[in-house]
């Protein structure tokens, strides 16, 4: 039984990916650590934060789904920023491929959750 947003596997995945992205951007050049790196960190952390905030509202399924849609938008944003990071030479092909695949999976999981969530989150 789901007692908290922390029990949601999609939250757990999003949280761990955000940690990974944060650590990765610490290796960006100084001027990009605060520009592209900062935007990437904000987008990545927005995903688990939107899941947590939406779950906490508990007003309606519609409200929770709205936050899940925002999380999905941030997931797409992360993928664009990962592409830019690769194309600018800040991350290698391997790291890019691994993270892109993980964010694609996360996006699919968010889509399924948006489509399937039928009841209010339980207390």
C-alpha cells in the first residue's frame, strides 16, 4: 500500500536520477556549471518535486495528474539539456546514452501513471 509519495517507484527513480544529474554537472566548466548545469539541475529536481507536491495536494485525481504532467514536461526538458551537454562536449556519448535512456523510461512511466491513476492517493 502506498502511504507516501516516497513509496512511488516513479518518485524513487526520479529522485535518484536528479542526484546523478546534480553530481554530473559538478564537472561542467565553471561558466557552464551555473548556466546550462544549473538549468539541468533545476529540470531534474523538478520531476521528483512535482510528484511529491502533487501527491501532497490530495484534492483530486485531476490535481495530481496536473503535477504529473509538469513532471513529464521537466523530464522532456532534461533530455534536451542532456543533448546540448553532449553536443557541447560536456558529457560523453556513453553518459549521454545512459541518462537519455533512463529519462526515456521515466517519461514512459510518468505517462502510464498519468493514464492509469484512478483514485486519490491514500493517506
